[in-house]
């Protein structure tokens, strides 16, 4: 699965996700990627999110929209909301994976709870960050 | 420069850091660097966030190292079925496709759904018809073939096991 989130000069955000699914998947199984709110979500008022991991768990936890809701209704920061959903809720569900997120202020969060996570980001004129985790 | 930012990911359950060869590490980093640099360049030039995520994901779809587009894993039938979604944070418009085959860049199809459809999500043959009607590129099965992914699939195709991206050790059944 691959994905991207971005903030442009007009203060608008966007999110995109694309996947080939899981090896040996059957019965036209579909994961969270194309389900708006589960694997992909963007709202200028809160955040933009793209997820990756075991889609079934991301669907049950409605991960992307849940992060947005924690910001909108509970007033959490982007980092707090991502950690709450990925490191607490998703773990309770037994789901492996993570997400990338950013908000209108240009804050970028890379939150994950599993191995083999490939990430990159770049803000303004800062150096490009590329990371391969665990 | 006004505040701009982009972040990308190349999947979960991919080859763990300790098992990457130096050549693989270099190749994956180059793929990530290319996508994030292109997206950032577009933003720096005044492009929209929607165009930036579209571009970054398209580049990752075109790179066989990543499980999307060209690098998609094999299904039980030995085919490639892809899903994609895109959403604009300004308008809250969204487009998504599920279970499409032979579409070269599923993210482009999701974008077309966002821009040219009254619907949010299309699937299967209908989504492919929509792609043809909007002039999107298709590719033959050979375009999506990758020897490493074929080997991974060969190891589990006679079982009920399915795996996340490149998962290295098959020790669980999910779903």
C-alpha cells in the first residue's frame, strides 16, 4: 500500500491511498484503502490521513475519521489523536499498521505499530526526510 | 514560501529494515525520495494539495517495489486487484475505486471518480468501464508481473493464508 498527504500554499489539504491488497487474497476482498473514513480522509478543519496495514482492523476502527473526530470533538492535537488511535485503539483491536497525517498548520505525524514501515516527508524548505522503520 | 508539506508512505508489513540488503535499502529510499520530492516540487510551484498527492501516489504506483499499481501483489487467482482513494480536504469531495484490474494507475481512476462522477466509490467491472469512458490507461497482465511477488504468492497459493504486502513470515491468518 502506498499513500500521500499534502498541504498546499492556499492552506488546503488532501489525502490519497492506493494498494494491490494482500498476497493470495480471495473472493474480491477489499481492504480499508478505498473506504473513505477508514483508510483515507481529508478535512481542512482537522487533518489529512492515509493509512496502511491490515485493512479489516482499520475498517472496524474507522481509523482515519476517528483521528479527525478526536481533533474536532475532543480537541486533541494531531500527534495525540494519531497516537490514541494507532497505538491504543488499533492495538486493542489487534490491528497492525499505521498512518501518515498532516494538518493545516503543516504538522506532520507518522504513527505506526508494526514492522517494515517506509516513510518520507518534506516541509517548506527543510531537508527531505526518508525513513525505513524496524 | 508559504507553509507547504507532504508526507508519503510505502506500505506496512514490507521487508523489515534488518532484512533489507544495502541495494534494496537504496532502491526503496530512492523510490520514496523521488515521490516526495516530486510532490513537494509541485506544491512549491503553487500546485494544489490534490495534485500533489495524486502525483506522489502515481509515482509510487509506477514503481514495482511498492504494493500498488505496477507492483501489486497476486490474488488467489494469480491476478492483480487494486483499490485506491483520494479526498480533497477543502471541498470534502472524494473518489474511490475497488477491485479494479489492468488499470495502470488506480489513483488516476479515483481522481476521475472525484471529478467526473456523482458517486464516491465504484468497483470492479463498472469502475473499469468508467476508466475506459474517461480515457484512462490500461496495461496488460505482464506489466504487473514481478518475479519476487510471484515467488511469494507461489508459497501460499495452495493455502488459505493471505499476507500483508511483503510479509516475510507466514504465521497467521487474518480477517
